[in-house]
C-alpha cells in the first residue's frame, strides 16, 4: 500500500493537469456489460479461491458460482455481437496480437504461481523456515523487480530495441527459476540458495508485464486501446493468478 501511495504521489507531482477537451458526461457507457463482466470475474475468482475449501463441485456454492459465471460470460459475449458500443467490443478481438497477449499473460500467471504455492509450502512445511526468514526473500524479489524494470526501460526507451528480446528474457528467467529450484531443493538447504532464483523470477515478471503493457500502444488503435488493457487486466489481475493457484493447489 505504501508503494501504491508513492506511485500515486509521483503521478500527482510530476504530471501536468490539463484537458484536451471539455469534460464528457458518462453517457454511452455499457453499464450492463460492465456489470456482467464484473460478475463473471468475481464468480470465477470465487471458484478458484474457495473451490478447495468447499471441496469443489460437492459444494452447492461452487456449483452456483460456476453457473452464474457461465451465464454472465454468455450474456457478455452476446452483447458484443449485438451492441455497437458494448463494454468490450467484438473488434477488440480482431487484432492479431490480442489473443497472443492474453495467452502470454496467462502463461506468466501459471509460471508466477509456482513460487507462491510450491516454494512457500516447501519452505514452511518441510524446511520449517519462520515467517521472518521467508519474508526476507521479498527483498531479493524487490531487487529483481528493479532489475527487470530497469532492463526494460534501458532496452525499449534508451536503446530503442524491439520487444522480442524483453519477451524472451521475461519467459526465460521464470523457466530458469524452475530448473534451478529442481536441482536446489533439499531438506537441508540454506535459505541463501533461494536468493538468486527468487530475484530471477521477479525480474522476468517485471520485464514481461512492463513490455506487454506498453506493446498495445504500438499495435492497437486508440479506439480499442483501453478495452485491450481491460482484457489484459482480466487475465493478469483477475482470473489468471487464482486459476493457476487452484491448479497447483
């Protein structure tokens, strides 16, 4: 929360407040579509987060949430085909890179859930590290974020490089993390052995998230840019991580 407030403060202090046009009233927004997409995401997250707790489909709550999730998604898709100004327009999916972006974020969510689920279970239940030692790994994760963001900024902004290198780096480092952890895990290992893998994992996440968030600016017209960002948010900040954690769990 402190970091989020710091980012908000930077935007407030370093951004000049101006308007290109007079304020536009909130008209023409598909509020029903917004509600349907929100219900779909919330029900999907509920199923992924609480499925194991309620024993999945043996629970009426999970069955009800799955039904509501399916119906809301169906209605949202129907509105895309029938409405010209739907909350998420059908034309957003017609860009060739939209599906690849969603797939890339989904794969990253699957890779990202490995340390959150398996690593934490191993360090807690088998190695019996206390919470302060496990939390100390976050400093190395934070260093990885700085490295990933710095590399992305240096390559894309300063050196004017393409996105392929950053995408390769973003996917290579989590895969390298998996390989290192496979050979490093041992009942008698020291916590210091986790420093480099954790840093690599977070560097890759920061790089791929920054690059793939900037990439639509170059390939998607302004008309559908924010809808594309919304779809990416559905996966990156919505269903992606809970679904991956549910699969691992």
